C-alpha cells in the first residue's frame, strides 16, 4: 500500500543508465513505471500507449537504456502497490554505460532451414523459458531464450535484426554499419561485417549461441545479453521390434510411449538420445600394466550453464557394452565433471563369471594387438528401472557369462551397491538405491567418464561403448526435449486409434496377398517428421472343426487341420495322441458316450497359436422303440403293408409272437396272409448288439372289416418299396381328392389330383432320391397318409 519512486544516475556526464530485469513478477493490482531523468515528470518509457506502466511479467528479461536525448543519463523507477494482493516481486540490475549509439542485439522473428534435400523453409523463432536450479543457493533462475528448433540433417541460417534506439543521434546506423560477432556454441566463432546473416550445420543437439553487435562509427558494442538456444530434434525411436508375431483372429493394441512396456519406445532424455561413448577400447590388466585403469570419457554440453544434479533420481541409467573374462577383477565407477564418483561395482576379489563372450587365455595382459576383442554384452545400471532388477552385479551366483540387461524389454538392470562398503560382509554386494547420492551437485555439462580398474592379473577384456541417460521426468528441466505430438499408422487391419495406441484386428484366415508392413509416422513439436516400420508376421491360428455331435456303430476317423507351411502339433484327448488324425476304438457297449477333443498348436519362435474343438460321440446307441404308424391291407395283392417310425440299423418283425423277417427300412410287406385271419404285429429296432423294447402290438383282420369304415375308400399303394414309379389305387372314391408327396422334412415334392372315375394314379419317382416319403390323399370326406419307400 505504497507509492514511491527512486532515481539512478551516473557519476559522469558521458555516461548513462541501463537496467536489466532478471526477475519480474508483479501482481496485476500493482505496477512499475519507468521515467528518463529524475522524478516522475520526465519522459516515460512506454511499450503500450494504452498502458503507461508494467505489471505481471511484462519486463522479465528486458534491457532498457536511457536514450541519448536525455542529457541527465538518469532513470527513475516508480512503484505503486495496493494493500492486499502480492506476487514474488522483481529483481533488477542497474549499470552505467557510455553515451554511445549502442545497438541492441536481436534476432529476426524467423530463421531459414534447409533439409537434407536442399529444400528451404522459413521457421518462426520461439520464445521459451528455462529454469536453472542453483544448488548452493537452493533457488531457481528463469531464463528467456530465443529458440531455434530444427531437425537432424538440417542446415540453418540465422538472421540478426539489430535495433538502433539512438539512430541518427548524430549519425545514421544500419545493418551495413555493424560488425556481427557470432559464437555458435559448438566451438565455432564467426565475425561478419555488414551482413546480418550466418549459416551453420550443427552436430550438437543443443547449443547456446551468443551474438554481439558492434557499430563501426564509434565501435559501440551491444550490451544486452541475448540468449539464443539451438535445439536439434533427432529420431525419437529408442527401441522397437522389427517383426511382431501374432496369431490370426487376434485383436491387440500396438502401443507407443516412453516406458519399457511399449511396443515402440520413445526417447525421453534431455536431448532425445543418451550421451554415448562409442569406441572399442582395451581394458588393461592393471597389476602388470603401466596404466591400471581405463577411463572412457564423454562430453555433455546440452544443458543451460550452471545446471547440476539435484536429485538421486536424475541419473536414469548407465549402460556399458563390455566383455571380460573374470568379473571379480574389476571395479567400475561413474565419474562426473567435478571428479566426484559413484561406484557401480566394487572390486570384490571374488567371482569368476564372465561378462559377455571374451577370448580367454591369450596371456598378453597389456597389449591390445595381442588380445583380440570378443563379443560385448550390455550391462546397465539403474536404481529406477526395476522391472526384473538384478541387484548388485557379481560373479558368484549369476551364472557365467552373467546374463545381459534386456534393454529393449526394459528388464534386467543392475543396481548400485553400498557406496561405503569395505568387504563382502559389509555391503560389497548389498543394493543401495541411493547410490547416486554422491553425484548431487555435479555439473551436468562437462566430461563424464566410466572408470574401470583391473586389480587382478591374467584376465582382461574390452569396452565397446557406454552411454549415460539422464531422467528428464525428475528435477532436470526437459524444456529442450522435443516431444512427439502426432502419431499415425498405415497398415492393414488397423481398426482404431486411441492417443498413441493402435488397435489391430487380424482376420481368422490369413490372407497372404495383404501386405504385412506397417508404417508409423511421428511428428514432434519441432515440426520434425520421422517414420519407421515393422512387419506383422501373422501366423495362421489352426481352424479346428470336428463336426457335430454324432452317434456311430463302427469306428470312425476324426481329422484335425494340417498345414504345408506351418509346423502344427497336436494333442488328442483323452488319449493324448499327437497325430493329425484319430480313429475311435471299437466300443460295443450300448449307449457309451465319449468326449473327444483336439488341441492344435502352430508354434513359431515364442508365439503359440492355438485351435481347439471337441465332439461328443455315442457308441451303439440303443434305438428308440418303433411306433407302428400303419398296417395297410392290400386285398388286390393279397398282402399287408406294415410301416413304422424309428431310426436303427435294422428291424426284426414279429407276427403273432413269432419272428418272421428282418428289414433295414421302416416298412415291411407281409405276403403270407389268408383271408379271414387276424394278424398281430410287433417290431424291435436293433443297432449291432443293442436292441430296443418291442413296439406296441397292432392287429389287423385281413378281410379289412376292423379298419375300413363304410364311408372310407380302400387305398392301396404298390409297389412299395418302389424304384421309378408307384401306383396309388383308391376304391370307393366319391369326390375328387388331392394327392401330395412330401419328404420327411415336410417339404412338398409334387401335387396331383385323383378323380372318382379313376381307379389308379401312377406317380413318377425318377427324380427322387432313395428314402422315406409320405403321400397324403385328402378331400372333404377323408384325409389319409401313406408311407412310401424309394429304394432304387
């Protein structure tokens, strides 16, 4: 709740004031006003005519000079605040500078980049903010940068756009009257006279550029600290499988992300790729060599000046590709730029397991030319990647060679040991997940090294590479990390995309004519486009169909699918046969029910495609008791036609309790009848040794008096069974009748008409297959059905 001002003036008349605002966070209810001269009646410094003051963060990073037109060289700051609302405030730095026409270093609002094909495009210069943590003072400094974002392989052209606040006081200023001093941040320094353009191709992912501009009239040099950062986006793909094996008929999600459980894993480090040492280097056999240790160094220069390790989790992983014939010989340390180190493995004087695949037994301890390199394996250390973690690496209980870290899967990382351990008993091989604590306060930029010392004779080895990955998800700022923000996939059977997860649904039957190549397109927030591809090896899932449940009387063979391309294997249950077919046993017991199933496997590498089916088989089912549907008296042929309903292999016919015949169809013509006799029939259905009960008894008197009424015609169908024709004879028909032929499913096959003056109707059967049919004869007075058997 105050309103006061203060003026800053130079000590000499040939000087003037300049102010830089290092911090600026003013609540909108408060304001700062700037005036040239002493007091608040002078000329106000205004950027927006409608707002002659500054609030919020409007002056953050700004540099303001008293103009040459002000003879005092003084600057006044006025502070007006209310009584309640506050923000963190501001921090400014006043200096005296010469009364000289000082140019202000600035960049144009765009730069030009040329891709690898030489195509040019203009790209906006971004304004970004980055924070640097002061480990000793426990506070953060906010830096404003002009960001030049481009893609790997691009060349860039930077364009300076100097400002001349004192132009024509007294002499004119222009780009042609300036000297441009560029420090491009990667060791390249260029001085350009009279031109504001410079081109460069960066190898570093991140560089900090400095620009100073000198006016040649009075050799006045810009004083503002223009912060420029160049940020190169590199391929974000960290790891993926070139080929995925999947079973047909499978729906699955293909996931992209930063964690190790994704199909395609993206880099999440500060500048995409971990910092890497990549040179095959011999590890000397320390006790007998003049150089006892290997020091493999990398240079890190991707972070703002003053950035330090502030948290134990800032080190995500350290990976070493190495081979050595006796791991117990070695100590391994990670050394930071200020020479502070963290132990990755103590020299334990114990453990004979190998690392990788060394060539052992050469006996030349100090001369790499006499010790050919073997095959290095990856051994990675992380206290955060704990999926399938391995503990402290040692040569005693991990097998030989010690299994490598599985980087693609993100598993099998080793952990740091107790840093102050002195022996096996006192923690040489005890896990300490805070093992990187020693590195807190280490500069991020500078030389990092892996130090490997060999303390025992004879055995030796090689390091092929090592890399260091920082954790940008922790306290290290990831402002400068390109982030993938657009992902698309081109390929067959992609049915949905949800964020960075693609749902792929393969058909049940694999189509070899469809391309199995999938292309993934990635675009990051730098506008850089990347693509990669993988192949989907669709394995045919066995399609198994044993058919419907059935009943059998003799052994049958069941067949599983086979393939001339894939390697199918089989398991039949319950017998556990492993052939592609299975023949059922000859089971004679009536009504035996068995459930047979087959599992069919199509196996390729670690993928196992599985098909399954089962069938229930009833052996020798006892047939149902026959139901006699008709006993037709055929006076003209002197026989009785007996028909019934049942399904069986054969039927035994009994007349008057005496066996008379066996038939395989559900109809029988009894020719041995005598006028005036009474005949009683029973039928038994038989499947092999399994017999039904007898049917109910049906009796007929051959004179027909028991079955023919006065008003009902006498109907005869002959021959029955028939081959090509059958004759329907109706006696006593008074009105026209419809004659319809049906199959057993009830489908009408044909329809004819029979008139009273007709005695017989011939029915053509040539186009009909063998089987049982029904013939319906009906009019308004009666409705009769006769069963017809066709057996050609």
